[in-house]
C-alpha cells in the first residue's frame, strides 16, 4: 500500500471524485478520497458542548 497526501481546492477534489467515478476499478480510491474530504471539512467550532462533555473530546452521535 502507498500513502498519498493531496493539496487541492475543494473544486479540484470534487472533480477528481467525479473523474474516478467513471471507472469502477477506482471505486476504492474514490471512497477514500470522499472520506478524507468529509473528515477535513468537519469542524467543531460552532458546536455547543452538552453538559458533561469533555471540552477536548468529540462526542459521537
């Protein structure tokens, strides 16, 4: 297995996801890119912690 780190704009990432969707042999890579995109877009800055939440540990819902 190889590991890659990609620096690209959101538009470029979405275009790459679309491009990879055209060939089923790239489905595994496409899913990994989607997961990476979704994780990098996740922000907790606007989330209000519930009473009892640890301020540094993300709540799983």
